[in-house]
């Protein structure tokens, strides 16, 4: 109740004020009129009407720098009805490898997170706003906090793998967008998407797939060098202004005084229909007092002759910047070092003065149309009118000045944001590199790389790793450099693994091994050899893999390191498994069981999956080939429970494909298919590329066991459609070729079956894998028998060769199958 009022009065709390964007700030001071873009503006309005009716759309506005993409889209936004919520963000070249940068900027604006907020304050503010927006959103809070580099106390979130976190982030952003869309129609603008990071692009692609029935219009702008596209994205090309339209723009800027005729013709000839070039040339003429007067009423200054018109937009910008007084020019160049968006806190820190003292110079830069002022979550920020302006200002500096300013930026960030360094870690790494502070750069690059990996941003992590390698070239030779190089190599392995880049992993680990040997630290040598064994096993280089595993085993046992000893013994066992010595494989894996501790799963020792699960996976697989189904079942069930307890998707996928194989061998294909289907979807969702051929093979075998040949052929064709390269994933394709051969044979397509079975045999022989040769030769015998029933010579030869290898490997089930096949031939 309000004092003095009898009836209750509905009251409201002012939660925040909507930020004033740089375009709103600029338009308040007057914009050049939008000329020659009526057709494009009408197209955007039609898309808006469609989205308002519940048919969401996405449009990309394409054109070269300065052509007027931003001017067009902000003219359009000014006409959007008030009930629409407009969310705006931008990509920047300085953040192209900084995962989720445009998304995190959007969230900060949406929830009012300020640059000066402490981590606790930022987390509290975000939590409160999320709960207010939609009561169904709080479960997504850990993912939203991660985008702001804020920690969550959610135990489930902490246990997630990077690929799982990545999916949770995508889900959170979809939930956020569509929660808002249910309240009010939503327009999302992302500028300069040609600099988008890979993770933001994934989010956009995911949102685009849900636009059909939503009141959402997604608008992006980009240069033509790298076209962003997707399902049902409309492309709106922005072409240069016609000469009449260009002249109309120039008249609006300068006026139509008769003395301007010659100048107007020369400006139009140079600008070639580029509006930014027209505006900058007009501004340059005013700055140099070639023309004088008031806006829209200029005339040529008396005595002006031999007027020089710069050849390019870069040169006109450079000449305009040179006309600034030294203090203002220096401020602009400091801003260029910071980036496209400029925090006043950071800028004032670099200058070493209070923000208020910068006001006159910033006003000069605003009035000169170099910078634009905006408020972001209550904090004053500036941004460059155009990225070209920033590029030119940055390029005009001497290298020594650039280095000094980048170093100064590091100093200020470390001082002002000491409790939130993770949020700035990517820029700290960049500043240190560009400042040529090589010793300082590598630790920041390592942290930046690990941050990207933690977010599942593997491509960004690889790009940061490459820059780290370049940085280390500047370090003097020392033990510190050697250890830093090893750390960098081992860090990137985690990013390369999910992408299935196994050849590159092996190359990186060979370099790491050489460095580890130079370091003189035995445990490092053992650890690197353990990881190298796994990479070489996947590539089928089993002799080299065994050498690495034996080296690791010898060192680990000598220094008494239990985790490394376990890893080395385990790896020796998997090489025996691959080459067909199942008895030896089991003997080594039994030793692992005897020394297994919880610490081993915590440290992983080179495995992406839990070692306890992988150990039982390989043991169960060996026992299936030996015919020991009962113990295989026991071990597989133990592994399944361990993976479930840890809620570890990759571990669960590894045991499920073997469990599926066991169920098929036991004659229980329906149960096999249920297990395999679940993990197949997980592999697709989490992009476990190396598992695609494996699961397709097992599912194909299950369908064949059920007599569903068509479904078998369909699933077995999927890995080829998903472009999983054979060279990197041969350990999965070897299963796929055998399964495809069996499916083709069942479909009566014997010639295709023969071709793929021969590929399987060639691959098995190349990799020296006797069990795979058994499968391939037995299949080739079956095919030969079908192709020529009157002549059993070829079939018999394949069966006998398969039988000999099966007996050598103690593969009891296949020994029986081959004997039965030979008996059938005789009959």
C-alpha cells in the first residue's frame, strides 16, 4: 500500500536501464542519411514480419568493408516495433580464437554484468536475472556462468567432460533465447561474423535449426571473404552505391554549393560507391579546411587549389589521424591496441590518469567520427566507428611503440582485474605475444589453451598451441624451455583427441618424447611414452607402439611410479590384443587389475576414458575372441557400472560397443541394439568421431543378426557420409569393412562384398593384426563359395588360412566357424 492511498497500488522495481549502444549514441548526434538501400531495407522488414508471425528467419548481410552493412542494419533496427527485444553483439579479429566471445558479451549486456564486478557479485547478479527470466532456466545456470568465466559449485557440472560441457552450453543458449522469445519477439544482431569463433558458430547453427516456429530474427553482417551460411539462411548482398546515390550522399554531407562541383566529381571517382570512403573523404576535406562552412552548407575555401584526394580509404584515414594533435592521436593508438571495443577503465589505466581527464580528447575523437561512445552494463565504453579505422591507427605506430603499449595493457589488466584474470586470459596471451614478452606469453598461452579445451573449443585450442610454439622459438635453450615445450605439446593432445587427429597426435608426442629425454626426468619420459603408445596403437604402428610401451614399463618400474606402471602394463596388453596374442594380453591386464587404485582413474595416464573402464573393455574383448563369454560378461558389467558411477560418456561408449559385441555373440541382438543405439546417439551428440565407424559396425552386425539387411546397410554407410578419414581412423574402419562385407553378402551383392572384404584384409595385413586377418579371410571364403559353387578351391584356401591364424591366436569361436565352413565345402 502507498501512503495516503486507500487502495493497493501495483509497484515495480527498476532492475536496470537498457544500455545505450554505440549506434544509438551516434545517431543522437546525427547520422548520414541512408541512401540507395530501399530494396534491402524492404527485404529486412519482410523477414521481420515473417518472424513476428512465428516463422523465424536468419539473414546474412554481405558486403566489403565500408559498404554500409552496419548503417543499413541499424536503420532497420530503428524501425523495429517497440515490443521487440533487440540483442546486439559483435565479433572482433582480436577474439577470433577466443571461444564464445560474442555470446559472453551478449550475456553480460542481458544480465547487467559490469567490468568492475567481483566474481561473486557477477555470479549473484547472473543467478538472480536467470531465475527472474524463466523458472525453467536455473538448471542451465552452470553453463551460463561458464561463458562469463565464473565457477559453478554444481557437482554434476564439475564432473562433465569438455565435449559434454560444450553441449550443455549450446542447450543453455537455446533455452535462453527461446525463453526470451516466449515473452517478446526477439531480434539478434551479430556484426562482423567473418571473425566468429568456432564455438559461437556451433551455437548459431543450433539456434537456426529451431527458428521455424519461433518469433526470432537472426541478422548477421559479414565481409564476402568468408561466407557464413546454413540451412535456410537468406543472403542479402550489399553492392556499391550508384553514382547518383553516391552524389546524393555527398550533397547531404557537404551541400550543393556550386564551388563543390569539381570536388564532388573527384570524391565520387575515388570512392567507387563505398559510403565509408565518401564519408571519410568528406571529413578529410573539412579537417584540412579545403572546405569551410556548416554541415550541409559547405563551400570551397578561398585559395584552395591543387586539391589532393587520397587513393585509398586506408590513406584517407591515415591522413585524418595525422591531423590530430599528438596527445589525441596517442589516445587513439592506445585504443587500437586494446581492440575494437575499448573499456574506459583499461584505457585510463594505460594513460595513467583519471577517466575524467580523458574526456576532452575522447570528445575530439567522437566528433571526428573515429570512436563511438556507448554504455555497457553501466560502464562507459567506446568502440571504433569501423574496424578499418582501428587497423589504420594500429598500423601507423612504430613496432617499438606497439610493443610498449601491449606490455602496458598487460600491466593494467593484471592490476585492475586480478580476481578475474581468466576472463581476460585470451587477450593477455595476445598482448604478451605482440609485446614480444616471450617469457610472459607462454604461461598465458598455456592457460588460454587449457581454457579453450575445458570449454570443448578444440579448434581454438589448436590455434593457441601453434602461437605458443612460435613464441617458444624466441626462448633461449634451457631446461625451463624444454619443460614448457613438453607441457604445451601434452596440453594440445586433449584438443586433438576428440577431433580424431591421430597422426598429428603421434607427431606431437614424438616431439614431446625427444624433449622429455633431453629433460633428464625419467617420469616425464615414461609419461610421454605411455601417451605415444596409445597414439601409435590407433594408427596401427604396433611395433613402434610396443617399443614405447616397453620403455615406459621399464622406467616406471625402476622409479616405482604405480600410475605409470599401470599405464605401461595396460598399453603392452593392448598391443598384444591387437596383434592377436590374447593370452599374453590378458596376462598383462591381470597384472593391472592387481595394482589398480582410484588414483589411476583420477590421473588417466594418457587415456581420454577412465583407465579402469578401458582395462575391463579390452579384457572383455579378448575373452570374446577366446570364447570366454562368462568372464567377459562379468568384466563388461563391472566396466559399465564404473562408467555409470562416474557419469562418463566416453567411457560408457567404449564399454558399450564391446558389450554389444558380446550380446551378439551370445545370440541376443535385440539387447545389443538397445545398448548400441544409446551410445551411438551420444557419439553423434558429443562428436566422438573416432567411435563412429566402431558403433556403425556393431549396429550393422546386430541388424544382420536380426535379419534386417536394409537397416544394416543404412547404418554402415553413415561413417562415409560423415567424412571420417580412413588414415586417421583405421582402427575403426577395420571393423566397418568386415561388417559391410557381411551386409553386402547378405543382400546378394557379392562383388561389392568381395571388394570391401579385400580392403579389410589389406588393412589388416598392413597393420599386422592377425585377428582382423581371420575375420577378413573367413569372409572372403564365404564370398568365394557364393560366387563359384562349382569350384571350392578359393573358398577352401581362405578358410584354411583363416583356420590356421585362428588356432594361432586361440580364437575358439572362429576356429569352430572355419572348421564348420570346411565341412560344408566337403559336403
